[in-house]
């Protein structure tokens, strides 16, 4: 008995350029999610700036307490990783998708889970 692989041809959703919604319709429909993404990115940057100031400023008590540069960098990495996880699993992150990195949005677009205009707006609005 011979078993052969039969390839199933599926229509490609990766190259689909429209999900039926124009730019304005997509903006009207998903504006709360876009604002959530901006808020999530703002919170991430705030934590990064505050933590960097605490760990790197010469007169900071935290810098004096943690004298090792390696330990301070490790602490920075742990706190920023925990911040990213907290943002993604927060109610806002669950609703908006927590696309802090545009690469995630582009990947979802390639998988056919996000429309073209949502991809464009998710990746361009926070950077404006």
C-alpha cells in the first residue's frame, strides 16, 4: 500500500489587500483599539524612562544600592519583560491585541487575522 501526500490548495490570505473595509470605515470601527495601543505604548515608554532614571542616575538610591552594572542591566531586563507581559495580558491588551511591536501586526496580517487598513493604522498611529 502506497501513501501519497496530496497538497490541499488554499486561497492565500497573506496577499489579500482588503478585508472589505476602507480606511475610514476601519478607523470608525476600531478607534478604541488604536487608542488602547497608544496608551499601552505610552505606559511601556513611561516605565522604561522611570526605571532607567532610577537605575542609571548618579544620585539615585537604587543605583547606590545595586552597585553592579550587570545586576542593574538584569533588573532592567526583568522589569521591562514583566511590563510587556503585564500589558499584553491586561484588559486593554486582550482587547487591542497588545501589538507593541509592528512585526506582530504584520505577522497577523500575513496570517489573515488582521485586515490591511487595521495593519496600516496599528503600525502607523502609535508612531505619529
